[in-house]
């Protein structure tokens, strides 16, 4: 099992920044990649960004490219999502997830952290 705990959400004005953290514990050695997703009220959950466990491979959704940066601190088993130039449409619950094998399949999920961007 892998446990994921997100933190760093909050309320910010449009144009501002936030950094989300996701601390992984448990059988982290089995993790191949980690990602961030978000879900706004009344909408489906959507992919935001993904990073390989080594940190060498990163993928972003088009909607956040150039504004968000995913990174990883291997010593702390923590993944970060730096969010800059935030927009009201970025408002959502952000979830951290981890996959252990099949690309694109996430096996473990965090509880989510709320990000609210005011206009």
C-alpha cells in the first residue's frame, strides 16, 4: 500500500501562486509515476500533470502548460505542484495519485486539497 497526503491548498486571487505538496509513504519503492488531478464542482476529474518516480519524465495538460510545474523530492518522497498565474477556472479539489505499473493507471489516491481562485 502507498499512502498519499496532500497539502498546500487554499484561497488565492487570480494571478497568484500556490504550491501543493503530496507526501508519499508506505511501499513507495513500488511506485512508477505520480500525478495530479483536479475536479471542479459539477465536472469530471481531469488530469493535470504527471511525473515519473525518477523525476526525469513530466507531462502536463494543455490547460496548465507554462503555468504549473510538477517536481519531486526523492529524499522526502514528496511531489510538488507549483501553480503560477492562477485563474478562476483552476478552482477545484486537487488530488495526488500514484501508479505502480500500467502507464496511465493510478492505483492510489490522496484525499484531495481545495484550491479556490477568486477573480
